[in-house]
C-alpha cells in the first residue's frame, strides 16, 4: 500500500498545487515541497532488510484480469535508491526554481509533480503494461515543462523530445505486446506480469527483435549515441528544474529499464548484443566529451557531458558484472547530483548575466567567488576527481568492464582525459581570465543550500559509498542471477 | 447492341473530359461536365436495357437530378466569379498557392 | 434497327464534339441541345421512352435554358458584339444534324414502335414502381439535394448587402 | 604516539577547510596562523611519529592505521588506511618539513596578494593530498592523493588567473598529467582483474606469487604505472607541462614543482618496486627514460634565460637522475636523491623567488646581475643550493646522492647510462653556475628593491644548511629494509672511490667552465647559446616538444571538436525532417488552386485505376 501512496502523493500534490498557485504563488511551491517531503519520508520508511527475491515491498491489484494486466508494484534496493534520488532531486528542483519561475507557477508545479510521479512509477512498476503507461505519463508533463517555461527555442526542443521518446516508446509497446503474445502461446493465458514474463522461452531471432524494441526506448532515454540528439536541445532549452529532472532522473529511467527489463527478460539476446552496446557506450563517452568541449552554450555543454557520462552507464550495464553494475548504480546517482548541480549553476548564471554563451562569460571568479568555488567543485566531480562519487562509479564501471572487454574500456578510460578538457574549459572560460567588471550577486543562501546538499552527497558517495552499496547489492545479486553471469 | 451503346457513352464521356480539360471558359467547363454526366447516364440506361430492368433508368433519374443541382450551383458560382474577377477563367481565381 | 442507332450515335458524337470545341457559347449550346436530343433518341431506341422524355424535357429543356440565361447575363462572352442571327454559318450545322434526327423520328413514327426497338421496352410504370419501392430513400435524398442546390444557388447569386451594383 | 599518524594529513586538511569557508572573513595574521600553523603542527606531529617509529620499530617495519573501509564490492575492499614505513616516513618528513619552510616563506612572499587566504587554502590542501599520497596503504587511496595533488597544482599554477597564459598553463599541467593518470588507472584495472586487490602489500605479495617474471600481465601493469609516474614526474614524453607550470607563484614552484609533487612518480615506482622487479624490461625502460630526460632537460636548461625556467628544466633533469636510479634497481639511491633534491631545489626556487621579489618580478637573468652586493644572504644560500645541484664534491648533499645513483648504474653494468649521467652532471654544473654567475656576479642589472625579511631568510638558511649536510644523513641505510638492498657489489671498493673522484672532477670542471664563460668581468651576451646557434634556440624551446604536440594532438583535437560542434548526428533526424518537408512541398505543389489541373490529375488517376483494373 505504501508503494501506491508513493506514486499517489506527488500526483495529489500536483493537483493541489495547481489551484493554489492561482491564489498565491508561494502556496504552490509549498504544496510541492510538502508533497515531495512526505513522499521522501515514506520512501525512507521502506528502508530495511530485503525479503525473498530482493524485494523490500510489493503490491498487486487486478486491473484488466482477462488480459493478465494488473497494478503490480515492487520495490527492491535498486528501485529504492533511484526513488530516493528522484525525491531528493525533485525537492532540490523546486527550490532551484523558486525565483526562476514566475509565470503560471501553479501549473508548473503540477507538471513537475506529475513528471516525478511518472518517474517514481517507472521505478516501481512490475507490470509491463503499467510500466508503459507510466513511461508515457512522465513524458507529457515534461514536454509542457520545456515548451512553456523554456528558453528561446523551446518549442523545437519540446517537439523533438516528444517525437524521439514517443516513437521509441511505441517500439517498446510493440515489443511488450510481442512478449505478451509469446507468453500467451507458451502458457495459454495472458499475463504482463514481470515475474511471469521472465521465464518465457523465446526463439533467438524473435528474442533479439523484442530486445531491440525495449532497447530502442531505453537507448533514446539514456541516451545512446546516435539517438542522443534530442538531449542537448531539451536540456539547454528547459528551465533549470526541467534540466535537473531530465538529466538527473529521466535519463536514469533508461538505465533502469535496461537493468530491470531489457537484459533480464532477454538474457541470451542481450549476450549477443552486449559487444555492440559496449562499443556504443565507449563511443558515447568519447563523442559526448569531444562535443562538450566544442560547445559554447553552457547548458549544451553540460548536456553533452551527460551523453559522455551515460556512456559509462551503458558500458557498465552490458558488462553485467558485480563491479560494473554497482558502479553503474553509483554513476546514476552521482551523475544525477553533479549534473543537476551544474544545471543549477548554469541557471543561476543565466539569471544574473542573461547569457549562457561561454564566449561572453569571463573572469567571474573575483566577482562571484562562491559561485566559482561551487562551479569548480562540480566541474571536478564531473571530470571524475577521486574523493567524489563520480570517481568511484567510473572506476567500478571500468574495472568491471575491463574484465569483459578491455578495448572498449580503454577507449572509455581515455574519456577521462577528454572529461578533464571540457570540465576545465568550462570552468576556466567562465570564471578565469581578466576579471569581469559586472556587479553580480553571489549565490544566495537558498542556492547555497541546494548546491551544498548536492556537494555533501557527492563527497559522501566518493568517500564512503558503502551504505548505498549495501542497499543495492541484494537487488543486483538477484538481477545477476536471473540473467546469468557475465555475458 | 448494348456494347455499341456503351461505346457511344465512352466516346461522349471522353469528349466531355477533353472539353473539361482543354477549355478555359468556365461555361464550357460546366457544359463539358454536363456531357460527361449525360454519357454516364447513357451507360446506365444501356445497361438497364440490356437486362430489361428499370434500375438503369432510376439511376439515370438520379444523375439527372444531380446534374440539375450541380448546374444550378455551378452557374451561380460562375456569376459570382464574373463579378469578382471579371473573368471566366477558373485559374484566375487560384489563390490556393502551393 | 441497328443502323438507326448507329446513325443516332454519329449525330451525337459529331454534335458533342462541335459543342465542346465552339468558341462561341451560344453556338456550343445549340450543338449541345442537338447532342442531348440524339442521346434522347438513342434512349428511345434502347427501350427507355421515359428516360428519353426526361432527357428532352429536363436536359435539353430546363438545364439548357439555365445555361442560355447565364450566357445572356454574362454578355455573351468573347464575341459580345451584336450578331446577325440569320447568318448561315451559325445555324447551318445544328440545323443539318437536327434534320437527320427529324428524319429518323419520322421514319420511326411511320414504321411503328414495335419494329424499331432494339431492346425490350422498360416502361414508365416499371420505373415508377422501382422509384417508389427499393429506391425510395434515394428519391428522398435527391429531393434534399435539389433543395440544397436551390438554396445554394440563391445564396451565391444574392448580392452582398451594401454592394448595390456590380 | 604512532596512533596520531592520522593527524599528519588531517591538520593541513583542517587548515584548508577553515581557510576555504572562513578565509575571506579572517584577517591576514589569522590566515597566516592557520595556513602556516597547520603545516607546522603537522610537521611536529610527523617528527614525533618519526621519533616513535625509529625508537620502537613496529614488527615488519610497518605501521598501519585503518581509518575506514572505502567500499566493499565483489571482494574488492579498498580501505582508507595509512601505511607508515621507512619510505613513507622519509616522505612525510620531507613534505611537512620542506612544506612548512615554504609556507613560512610564502607568508611574506604573498603578503601583498589580495587572495592571500585562497593561496594558503590551496597550499594546505596540497600538503594534505601529498601526505595522503605518500601515506596511502592502498593504491586507490594513493590515486586519490595523486589526483588531489594534481588538482592543487592546477589551482596554484593558475593562481593568478587574471592572466590568460597562466590559465592555459594550469590547464596544460592538469591535462598532460591526466594522460599519465589514465594509464595508471588502466594499470589498476588490470591489478583488480588479476589480483583482486589494490592493497599495496597484498598487490606485491600476490604478484610475486602469481606472476612469472616478465609475464605479459606484469609487464603491462608496470608499463602503465610507469605511464602515470612519467606524467607526474615530467619525464619524457610527458615533460612539457613543467616549464609552463612556472606561471604559478614561486613558492608553489618550490613546493609542488620541485620538492614534492613531481617526485610522486619516483615514489610510486619505488613503492611498487616489487612489480617492476618482475618486469625487467620495463625497469630498463625506466632507466632509459630517466637518462634521456636528464640529458634533454639539462641541454634545455643550459640555454634558458628565464630564471624559473632554468630551474624547471633542472628539476626535470634531476628527476631523470632519480628515474635512472630506480631503473638500475637502486630505489634507495633514487629516494636519497629525491630528498637532497627536495632540499636544494626548494632552496634554489626560494632563492630565485627572493631575487624576483626584490627585483620587481624580473625573470630574465641577463637583465639581473651583481646582486651579490645587495642581497648577500640570498646569494650565499643560493650558491650553496647551486653547488649541491652541481654536485660540488664532499661538502654538498647533491654530490653524495647523485654519485650514489651513478655508482649504482655503473655497478649494475649499465656503462652507457653511467656515461650519459656523467655527461649530464657536467652540463648540470655548467648551467647551475651560469645562473649563479650571471645573476649574482658581474655588472649590476635591475636594482634590488624590497629586502627579504626574516620569514624568507630563515627558510633559506635552514634549507642551505640541509643542502650541505643532508648528504651525511645515511638515508639509504634506513631505506634499504623497505626498498630492498642493492645487489652485492661486484666491484671492489677502490672502483667506487675512483668514480667518486671522477664525478667530483667533472663537477668542478663544469663550474670552472661556467666561471670562464660567465664569471669573468667584461662578459657580453650568452656565449653558450651563441655558440650553439640554432641548436640553442631549438633547445630553448624545449627541443620542440610543445610544437610537436601542438601539431599532433592539440590542433587535431581542436579541429575535430570544431568540426563536430554542431553534432553531425543531428543531421540524421534533421534529414528525416527534411525528407518529410520535401515530400510536403511536392504535394503542396499539386494543391495549386487550378481547377483544370485538379481535373486532369483526377482523370489521370481514374485512368490509372482503370488501367489497373483492366490489366490485373
């Protein structure tokens, strides 16, 4: 029952924030904060020893029994970590947009809450039809967030984002139906329950095609290189909260989908596909890093760093070893925090200077020293400085991937040099050089709190990530056992 | 016999079509349309005669009515066109640019 | 009497070809009337006297009159100058074709109907029965269509208020 | 007492935190107290730890302090642990001791700077990270310190970031060393994959048990670790960042780019000596790289005009000697040279800093001159440092340590390397006294302005004393239990003595030549550079490595990045959209409002349909 509440609370919070925002804008913000705060407490209360199969909690209610579709939810360590990340980043996103969003505040928070609810649902759903439903649920409010509160090319970005995700989502729907049909043929009854579909034996070619259907949807979200081009536009055009949610959370649904569905449902096909995926991951690391280096738009630069960082995630997922999966989960969390923080900074800079053009930002360190320090910190996190979460994550991913495939791993490791280049270029371009003459306000206490929370979390993940690993480990063990060892 | 009647219908139809495509004057376009409708009616009547059934003539009646209504509206449009564009060339009224 | 039909058909084709190719609208209409009459005659030969009668009355009569009215209202198109009505160039063709049709008609009337028909006659009674039987809905629809045509035509030619003169 | 070991790195770290979060609100004396005091306290604790360690040697000569477990995944359990043995003890004493002296010196040198607090915060963080590096009991923690010092180096090179050249130098230093770091990281992957641990002791033990000498895995690991060391210690082919790193304040150059950070590579190779012993080919490579670097850098130092660049190339060259020592299997000689080098090179940098401080930031040695009269303390301490660098026989520390390295090379049978090292020693003596004679003798150039106060002269004096007597410390004897004793000397004692005499003669010869060329009054210009002509210009440009790398890596990367800037992959969906738009245009053309055109297309369509019906 708690699981249902976990999804319902933000939905209700959003419904409440909308009308309240018409009366007083602060009320909408407070409603959103309260809903997410309550949800966070709820999620924390689910921490505990894992039950059979690694599940911490499950829920089941029939929905369309004749087709075997049910409201099936389940939470294991992996889901829990991502749920906590979602709520944390969601809360920080509300705070980060406190002064940025001034129009249609109620509707903004409605959309924000509903996106978060969709994401939470995706992390919890254990019925494929329900999963698809929630997958689409998180899409629409996100499109609104970009299209209504975005920057100069917001419509273009929103439509591109919508087309990419929608088209790939339909491929996944086809694959879900195909899988359901295969189950019906084999077992004689319809079912879309995750547990039932896990064991379906498929003809290899069919399995490969169905797997590719899932992969397409998740690859667009992740994003895998070649399918990534919606991301720089969406990220750079979205408002700060939108960019945070996109980078920190929405991309993670792709990784989660691969971990939870694409590989366990089609283990053999995934083994065949793994070399391709790992090479794609390595290419993504380098390609994203080179493009990030070339950008002049601050938010686009950060967006391309996401492509690069999630290349590690893809590499780690398809290496499918204990090391790489643990690293992948940590990378998801750490990337969410570091990139989210960079977007907060980019938003703060934009609010003050009204530009995101790196050619025009220069020598800001003496003007806004706190912002400079924060930018340096998160730029270092993004280049993988040891002591911060991203390093441990990338190290574990690369160690795990090395055991499986050394060559793509080596290429990905070179991405660390490229990451240094773009991180330093970003930091030095904006903050170093001859001192700017502008008078700008330094970070305000609210912004400092948001960034400070993210910074402390990154330090914790970098120096003592063990508690996180212990939450995730049972779930990853189950996944590893389900889909066999290293492919 | 019925075959020859159908051939006649086809020739009349083709003549009407050529007129429709070739003439620029809207009056002639409508006129050609009448010829084509008439040819179609002929085909129906011939078919009805071949089988000795009244259905062909019934359909001819319908065509007749349609032709009458069409001509009424069409000629009204011609009048409007003339007042608006001072021309009977339908291309003069092409504002739907591609 | 296949020969009779063929002759009628030739008259129809020639008249139609001339109708669509005349420069002058009134001439074209004259040829078209001939063409319609020829088709009406062929209906008669095909054993459909009711259709033939309607063809003459409605097509060659009513619709053509409508055309003529419109042509007159438009001021006779390109050749708008006053014309010599008795000039043989203008009426000779239609008259000749019409004479052929008249000859056929006289021939048929003197010979008697039985021997002329090519197909078995389907009389007005059978058509009427069919119309009010299975095609009743179609008749109603056609009625509505005609009403719509009437309203539409009226609406279209009505001068917009405020604009008194063209 | 040993349990207080954790305080050694934590104290500077606390200083860093205090200065970062409160530095802007503190008065300068408070900043000085925190910045210098934290390192001073740390050096006192290090001294106490050393006394306790040497007074009561723990079993096995190793003291371990586990602070907490970093993580535990699939059998890999790196710990945040401190590992104290003779090697790390020597290193922490050098880092905290020399570090403290340089901090004290900086208190005056940087006094006028607006960002006083930021400077000390970065310096403290550097000391903390360096201590983590040398105390780490686990290669992953070592890597943390390794990258941490790189970061501080970046921050301090770019300390005066108002100047674009400094910003670029900082970035270059970080990126070039990161190339080496990535190689090292890959080496760590192999270690985890094959040995399942990164614990320093376990790695060496398991490597010896599991890998045959010269097997592919151990060669790969050693080569990759060497890559990291080469980057950090500015050896060929990754040496290009160090001369540019002189953009930082001079105390930074003294601390980071002479005494401590750049020697981290030497430390790493010494620390993982067990692996290098299993990979003899790579160990030879270490010696060859070291020798090549020492010759190249000495040549470059000979023709520089910027006082700090001379010292930078000299540092590269001296690091080459340490690598030579490591490569011929005598880590203790290398570490000995590391320690004496830390003393005399820090001294030389601080002396150079004092000159620069006094002479209005004049870097060109040929515009200086005759400073002997106006800056006596600086002059004599500088001469002591230069003598140590040149290996002036018997009375300087540099003579003993360099001679030990050369002797071990000779004794190991590497005659060619020995000969090259001797040639390097000659050039070293020549360029170090060229510097001394040009700057302190001859006609007066730029007038000395500000006189260095006690906070600058005291560190200079202490370091000068250490540069002279440091050779009698007997460090190799302390280190040999950890680093392994050198093989039994095949040659009789007499040969060693003979070689020492030879080295002394070479050194004195270099100094004499320097006097002949630069010391006598009435000198004009730069005879050596003039004699070398275009070769000299080539050497001055660092043997053209910068230009080469610029062509090979920087520009191609830039070009690729610029070519990709608009993301060519984005053309793909744009092409799909373009296709749809083109299709739309084509269809829209048919929607032209021409009635007869519609009729024609209708007729054509009907005809086509009819044709299909009739033929199919």
